[in-house]
């Protein structure tokens, strides 16, 4: 059994899905794989369908899980940016495979 953030997981797969599961997490990781670092406003432009509150929540969860790193610069107005950590960068083949599968599935649906 694995305990992470006060929750019990019986397999590594459950733990992994807990960390990258979430409506916007894979999309955030994908965006940070394309360009890094990104500011909140840049992520919002890349993901226009997410509201800011949800985006911030997903970013915080990814930060808590050490998938992304948040840097706050001591300037006025405040500047904050996000980048993938080493463990976050290791998601690249997984995120790429999910995105590729999504494209294949989209073509499949269009052919029906």
C-alpha cells in the first residue's frame, strides 16, 4: 500500500492516475513540454476553455506532486512562472502517447 497526501493507493497505477488525472493536468504538462517556462496568462491563452480558478487549482496540485515548479520573482507587479521538474519531464512519452492516441481516436470517430 502507498500513502500519498493522506490517501491510500493499492497500486502504482492508481497513484499515477491520481497525480496526472484531472481535466486539465495532461494539457498543462503538454503545454509546458512545448515551451517553458510559462506564466499563468500564457497557459490561459493556450488553454482558453479552462477558467482561471480551475487552472490555478490544477497547477497547485501538480506543484504539490512535484510535477511542476513554480517560481515567484520579487518584482512589482508579481511575476510567477511554471516549468516542469525532472520527474515532470519524464512524463513526455506518456503525454505524447495520450495526445497521439487522441488524434487517432478523433480520426476513428470521424470515419464512422
